[in-house]
C-alpha cells in the first residue's frame, strides 16, 4: 500500500511546518501562518492541449 503525496511547503507563507488537518482527506494545517488548506486532484490533462500547443509561451 502506497502513501499519498504530501505538500512540502505552505502555499501561503512557504513554511515547511505542515501537519494533516482533522478536517479530512487532503486537508493540511500550517504551523507558520496558522492557515488551513486543502489539496485536491482535479484529473489528468490531455496531451496537446493548453500551453503545450504554443510551446508554453502565451504572450501576445
């Protein structure tokens, strides 16, 4: 049985003092900024769509 991936740092302050939240699956708490956040897998991207079509450069 494999473990789920965990975030390496807080997306708000960059602190690495993270712990799982009691809120449920994918929820984390940051000891640095005292924020709670949730990670959610949205799905896989199809090849050839999005930024890959123009080489990743979306400037006009």
